[in-house]
């Protein structure tokens, strides 16, 4: 008698697109498309451009960059910034994005 699972009897599970894309999505701000990537636990310490506070090792945060750079997609990727998740969500209350972009 076989103890293998019958693949035809396994129930259907919907595809988790966020997990496949590694929790990356796009947001449009002032006509510019930004790629936003969720980091579950950072491996380095970063400075958040929203609040100028530190993002500590192991802290969940987002990495944001644009591929619409004047100097091409690689320049946009090189200029990516690490933000506290709440700072990125609340950036509209603080005014325009930093000029470093």
C-alpha cells in the first residue's frame, strides 16, 4: 500500500503574488513610478530619509527606488533609499520627497 499523497485530492490554494514578487509593488507619486520592496528584517543599519532616524538591524522597513531616472534604471536602483514603513506611508503629510532622488 502506498503512503504517497494523491495530488488530485489536494485542495486548491490561491497564489500569493506578494510572496512570489518578494513583497514588491509599485506606487505612483507626482507622476513618478516608485518600486517599493518590503524588508522583513534588515541586515544593516540605515538612515531613514523621512525622519532622519536610524533603522536598526533586524527592523522591518521598506526600500524605495524609481526606474524612471534620467540616467536610466541602474541609476535609480543605485539611488534607492531605506524608509521606516510608517515614514513612507506618512510622507504625504510631510511634504515633497527629499531632493536626493
